[in-house]
C-alpha cells in the first residue's frame, strides 16, 4: 500500500466532479498495487493502512495525474544543436551549412542511420527519463528518421527495447510518411511503406499507430488516405501531422479515416473543425513548435478550437529541431500564445492527451480503479507554472503505483 496523505490540493481531472479540473482539498489517496483504491479524507482511510504502508506527506503540495505526451519524435540519433544556434542569428544557408554541415531532416536521417540500435536505445531512454522527471508517465514515440526500411525498423525496435527499460507507458508510431525517398517519388514511396515496411512492423509487433505528414509540401490527401487505410489493415490506428503549413483538407480526410488525433492545426478550417468534433478526433497543439518555428502570424488557435467544442491536447513534439522536454513549459506557452486557460492547459496535458491516444479509461485522471500515475508538485498552486516562466515543481512521480522519481531524481 502507498498513501498520499493530506494533499494540499488534488486536481483529479475527473470529469464527473464539478469545477473543471475536479479539485479536492485536504484529501488523501490510497494506492494498492498499481491502481488507485480509494480517495477520501485521511481519517476514513486509517482502517486500510498498517505498518507496511508507505506514507508520503503531501500537505501543502499539489497532486495531479501524470502528464501524457501524445506526440514525440524522441527516438533519433545525434542532434541539430549547431544548426539551431546558427539560425538564431542568420538566415544565410551558406553560413548555416558552414556551421552545421547537413541541415534539417536530412541531418537527422543521416545521424539516425549512422547510430546503431544500442545507441538509439540509450539516447531514447535518456530523453524518456527527462520527460519522466518532468511528470510525463505516458509517451507516444514516432519513427520517421529513416525513410528506408532498415532504419525505420531500427527506430521502432529501439522504442520497443526502451519500453522494457522505462517504467513509462509508451506507444510506438510508424511515421513512414515523414518524408520520402526522392529516387522513388512520393507514390512509389507510399507503396514501399505499405508493401515492404508495414508487413515487417506487424510481424514484429513494433507499432500501435501510424502517422503521415499530409501537407502541400509533403503528401497529398489521396496519398495520406491510402497510407492510413493500409496501416489500419496492418493493425495500426491512425494519427497525422496536418495543417501546419497549408490547408489542403488533411484533417478532414484524417477524420473521415477515423484517426485518433491530428497535430499542428495552424491552418485548420471551420469545416475541418466541424468534422473533427463530429468524429471525436482530438486536436494536438504544439506550443513550443510554434514558438521555435516562429509561426506568430498563423498560430494554432487553441482558444477558438475549444470554444467551438473540440477536444484539445498539448504535446512537446520532442524532436531534433524542437528539443522540448518540459510539458510544464508547453502549458505555459499554450496559455500565453494559444489562448488556453490554466485549467484547459492542465486538462490538455493530462486527460485530453490520454484521449488523443485513446487511453483515457486507464490514464489521464485520478479516479478510483484507474492506474496510479501521479505527480506531486512542490507548490500549493499549480497555476504558478503558468505565471512564473520556466519553473519546474515536480518532486515525486508515481507510475503504476511505484515511486519512480523521488526528490527530483530517477529512482526506478
């Protein structure tokens, strides 16, 4: 047994409790094995505890569900630091290449190809631990830096091995449609993904989801539909990158194909909002991506999406060009730049993010019978993270009933 005693505030995110984020004051949480057994006042839980019960004093602290990060690319080789730093002061491609060599996705593809499996596993677990220390207990991880069969499978195998090491719940996504082999052309490359890579993924059980970037500059609506339909036949549910750079009907097509979620959404139309709401497709806003790429003229309009009735989640989009490991920072930016309230940002990083992966029955809120995925913050007011920029309050993280971060250090 594990008891979180006399919590300053518990933000349960339980939708059955009035008040937006289901706040309880002065309650305790009793955890048995990997599940939440009881949420009640301490005096009503005394009969369940004995000298073997581990008790954590949560007086004056904030307790909330573990964060769910529903959109990351963390299984990559190397980094693009030199490129990032150069782009801070120049747009001249010659200067950037002098400083960084190969740039952009080509750089990440090469570095990921050059990394062996063990190196990718080690790098992935390192990033997962950074997320865990920030309160993230459930993570989606994509491939997409291979553009060939061997490297894509290597990324997915690295994710599978990382699952065996990390305590986090991890969903793997085959992002074959992140780019394409120019020697093949887009149509032949999509056929290659379907005929050559997807069968191997199914054989090794390497991915739960499949993703493709449907955009004017990348894959067409028709190519995206073909890819998603094939992925479904191979047991992978759909998600897409859509409406980041253009409006070509990506999210409409994705909703028609039953995807779980669409990320970016900068150029989302009213018609697409309608069908996403109708089909229960979660919209994922990526605040740090919009910040890094300086999409100030066309930010994803989180306020409008929510006012229209769409379910909105937040994600780090952790990748080589947007190296973000803080969900708290995403919440802060979502409020400042995308119009969310503090409550909406917290829900977007927990329950709504779980909905984006269709995991809300088990994760994303603190409810009796759900998995005990919980974080404890060294503050009595979680909105401090919105007001005070860049601060990290996470002290303790519990995953499936076990303490995995204690006093801000990994202990699993």
